[in-house]
C-alpha cells in the first residue's frame, strides 16, 4: 500500500460541502470505503496534516451524532 493524495479522488466521488463565503476549513478527517481487487471491503481513513487525535476524535463523535439524530443548528432568534 502506498500513500496517495486524495483531493482528486474526493472530487471524482462528487463530495461537496455546504460552506458560506468567508468560511475557512482548517482540518479534515476522511473515511473511505474501499473495495479491494479481490473483492474484500474495508475502511481506510485519512486526515489533514497536523490534525491531532483529540480533535479527530471530537470530529468523528460530532459527525456520528449528526448522522444519527439529524442535527440542526439552533435558532438564533433573540425574542
């Protein structure tokens, strides 16, 4: 197995993010489902350089909560 950059692969898979103008992504943790040549399926992860384990764990935990509950941002009304 050899390390590869995956930006183009992510683009090819059609991955998009909902970002507002001025948003600045700082870190990424990517989980890839891989089908190997022999047909076996596995998961592989990749992360941005400098992403520490505690932030990575927090990102994965938050992503799981969002996927499981349909998280929606709280209202910002000042009533």
